[in-house]
């Protein structure tokens, strides 16, 4: 895995037309350290992060680890708090007024003023 990572970093460096000496200086690591990284040898994580930053690859580093998810117990605790359905809004108009027997304007036989 270290060898594959080192090879990919070396390819990226060459795509950017950058020498090992230039990249080492920009990253703030020694030429020997950069050579070890590109050769797939062990190095400190801080040195790898410096090289990734100098190559413009640091934003991809975040994709190595998935974001933390709540534990199963937390999910169960929060499950009851999750909305399961919508409820009617109390300020929403309810449509037509309800019909009552003594209201001639809203009777079922009343035909909306089309009488001639």
C-alpha cells in the first residue's frame, strides 16, 4: 500500500512538472524524506500531510475516513424524536365554512347565485 501511494504521489508531482527538490522545499520536508515517501517507505504522518498539501491533494485526504455516525444506542434514543408524519397547520385556512341546517347560504340546495 505504501508503495502504491508513493508511486501515485510521484506521478502527481511529475504531472505538476515539479522536481523532488522543489516539492521537498515547498512541503517543508527534506529531499531524503520525500524520496522515502515516493519509494513507499515508512514516514511520519505529518510529513505525508505536508507533501499532500504541497501537491494540492489535502482535500482528498478527508475521503479516507468516513464521517462519524451515531452509535446504535444513540440512533435508538433519537428515533422517537424523528417526525413520522405531518400535522395540519393551525393557521391554514380550512376551506369553506361548515354547513349548518339553519344557514341558507351554505345549504346543499343553494346553487351559487345562478338563479335567473
